[in-house]
C-alpha cells in the first residue's frame, strides 16, 4: 500500500536525519543504506549520481517493507528521472535546485519533493510551487545562521540543510530552526575502508545529537 504524502513527510521530520547515499555502485549503495538503517535512520536518499541508482532503489524497496524507513531519490534533475525513481519505489524526491516541472510531477502523484534553494527568493518560489520542505543547499556556504536569517521573513519555511552538516555542528543547525538535516560524507565516509559498522555507529550519534538539540 502506498504511503501517504503526509506520512512520508512526518517520518522525515520526526527522525530529523536524512542519510544521503553516494557510492561507486548499486551494491555499495545498498550496503550503505542497510548500515544506516541499522543505525536507526528513518529516511534514506539514494543519489542519482550513483551508477545504478534506479537498481539500488528498486532492490531496497523490495528488500525492506515500507514501514522500516522511507526511501528517497536524490540529485534528481528533471521530471523524467523523478518518475523513473517513483516507479522503482522512491517515496520522496530531492533535487539540487528548483525545477518546477519536477515539483509539479511529484505533486501530481502525491510524492513529497524537496527542492534545493540558496536564497530567500528561491525558498519562496519552491514553497509557492508546493514544496513542503525546502533543501538549503549547499549548506557549507551558509552555516546554521542562514536558517535564522531566512526564517526571519519566512517563518513558515521548513528548511533542511544539506552539505556541511557534521557531528560537530548538527546541534547548531537544529537549534537554529532546521526541521532536520541531510548528511552524506560525514555519515557514510567511515565506510570507505569497508567499515559498515562505523556507519551504523555514526548514524546513531547523529540521531542522539538531533534528539538532544530538540529538547533544549
């Protein structure tokens, strides 16, 4: 049964952590996703920079039930790729920049689309197109203070920073008002020597810091 759009969004926001999977192959992407899942990550995004991303999404969708985690497709540049990802089993779509046609397609099928934005104007345009969450990207160019700055004129904006988020600053992003964070290399980097257990442990640390920051 297809998960409702609002349920997918709720799972992403409740968790506060989206694991961004970039890998050299579909098999490695699947292993990284499994390691993140073991660490308690409830939202996993397979980037379309992965060779065989569609295959990885299809296999993860087959291997795990819909209730275990929400599976997304990232680095989606156009509606054609978005539809391909949906048919493979993606439950949400993430784009590096605002592509209005992609957002419209996702809305048509009631699949959350999280488009990337850098400025107040871009965030506002994304919201007007129907994006419930907007990805602040690249986060390393801004820092946590950007969340407060953008939410000054747009307090209703739900922002998810991507890029530059690590264990040392994740609490700052959450305290600044981010609804969650998307993390790639800082989460999956330990797997480069093949140490998937380190990825699982890092995922747990991220979730602990997010939960603690939300309580303060």
